[in-house]
C-alpha cells in the first residue's frame, strides 16, 4: 500500500511476488535487523495492531544498497532501482513508515507509536525526527503536527510532492 502511494517505478517493472520477496529478504538482512534501522511494533497478545519503521539518515544509502543483493536470486533485472531519491536528512531519525491495521484505526495506536519517537531518538543519539507526508494525506499531517512536527520544506521523491516535517525531541 505504501509503495503504491509513493508511485515507485519498480511497481510497474516487477511482479507483486517479486516485490514482496525482495522486501522480505531485504528487511531480514543484517543491515535492517541491526543498528542501522528500527522496527517498532504495537501488539495485543499475538496480533499486530500497528508498526513504524525508520533509521538514522546517515544510513539511508547503505540501506538502499541492500536491495540489489537479492536481484539475481529473484530474477530481477540489474538495472532496477527501488529507491533513488534520498528522503532523510543525515542527522535525523527518519520515520519511513507508520502503519496501523485498518480495523484498529482511530484507537490511538498511531499516537502511541509516535509518542515513542523521543525514546528512539535518544537511543540512536539524535535529537531530530523527520518524515515525509503526502500532500494528499491531510489527516496524517494533522496527526504529526499534533505530536509536535513542523513543516521543514517541500521535498520531491519519485516525482511526487511531500512535506518534510521535523520534530526536535
């Protein structure tokens, strides 16, 4: 869903199965499981209610570079580019993804996850958190601003306009 909203060219070049396998393998890699990236999950017993994923901006290129490692195994052409535009500032913890299960939206789970951002920032030794919000998603922007994010600039990723929001923690 998030990839479709980003309108990445690879969505038109690869099958859904290839994309799913590529992301599964990439996210299982040592880079994504180690200190470069953070995955925070909100659960109720064994049910995932929501999640957020992010990283310190200085690791962004290293994380992007993991994807091609699996191209040959998945019969993906070498020229395929998943992410080409940088999204994060080098010194911020970048909130790449925030997602809440559709059946649990409106229950405050997204807010609970976002309230954990200062803890993450402290753990990775930064005092800034950044994110991109789609111009066409005013509800998300409203949530982020309520938490304390402020507009930093307009940013273009994959020919799509976003507001880059920042919060000092």
